[in-house]
C-alpha cells in the first residue's frame, strides 16, 4: 500500500486474508516491485498475471499488441508455431532488407499471449532473434490460448532432494532443482516432457544392502537444472500455480498443495 502512494504507475486493491491485487503496466514493472519487496525481507505468494479486459456494448475486448520480429530463416517455423498457439495474427512477412538470411514478421497478438514468451523466443532462436512489442488497442477477445506450456513435475515428498531420485526423474523432463535443496508436497520441481502434470518423489533415497560392490556405487551426473529468475517465473506460472518468493529463494508451487485436493479441483469445469 505504501508503494502505491509514491509509485503512481501502480494501483493496489486490498483483498481478503492479507491479499492484494496489484495493477501495473506489465510483467516487467510488477517483477521489479516484487524483487524490491523480496530484498526488503518480505515473503509472499504471487499468482499468475492477468490482463485487464473491457466490456463495450456487451462485447468482451482485450489489449492487443503490435509485434515486430526478426529471426534467422531456420527459426521462422518455430516462432510462427509458438505464436499461433498464443492467438497471434501475421500482418506482414518478408526478408530483412539487405539480409536475405533473416526474416521480418509483423504481427498483432493479445497481451496475455505474450506473457512469458520472451524466454521461449530467446530459446527457440538461440538468442539470435529480435522482438519489439508495443500496445496497439483493445479489440474483440480472440479466444482461449493453445498449448503454450507443458505440464510440470510436482513433489509428493517432504525433505531433502537426493541425487538418486533426480537421476531417475531426468528422463521425465527438465529439472528446476538440485540435490540438497528442500522439497515439500505440492512444490514444482521441474517441467514434464508431456502436457499433463506428474506427481513424483524427489526425496527418495537409494536402498541400502548388506553387500557393497564398487559397481553398485553410482557416480551420479545430472544435467544442469533450469533455475528460474523472478521474471521468468512470472511468465511461466499457470493459473493453478503460485510463485513463492522469499529473501533467499524463488520457488514454484501448486495452489493446492494436497494431491487429493488438486485432483478434485482439476475435475471441475474450467471457465
């Protein structure tokens, strides 16, 4: 609330049970606010960002942005596929003047579809792409987004994460954690390789036997994990998830930590 008194670019609306709705000018501005609070010692849970809609003459309208993209020719297919799931519409396409190996795309895309896309774009183009965004206007709602993200690996164990457990989980997707970190029920420890969520046990220990052999002692070599920044987490988190922000850590978790509660809520029809 005190921040809103000095920062006129945000609007803070008190909610129930020590919660607040913060309205700002995009994920970057909100990320800076949350990072400042984290450094000041606050601990908080952050829900996914949502755009502000308008209803005009009974028609739902949403903010649309004008997007200009320049990429290498071999990356055009990946970029266009990703943006099609995000309800983007191509308005112009052609070679970059003076460089036939580069393609320039002009598109219009809902702001909600671009949330979290910058990191995906950087990965798809291997850091060689250029993207510029600018607000265009409010237009008719373009419908639900496609598959913009895969499912996640969710911990169903409490304790210290082990190398033995992660070794068997690497084949299931991309890990967000390292051995020695603490896990709890409902914590997201990685991205699943499939569209669905998967409950896993990252704290499982290797079973001990009375016989020890050199060949039985495994030298565990794990791939480097994907450690998310706050900005990446804001763009990644789904509607049934939260970002847990503390002065020492940034974690992702399910809104409902209990697996039974999550399954019952997933059966309810989505809006």
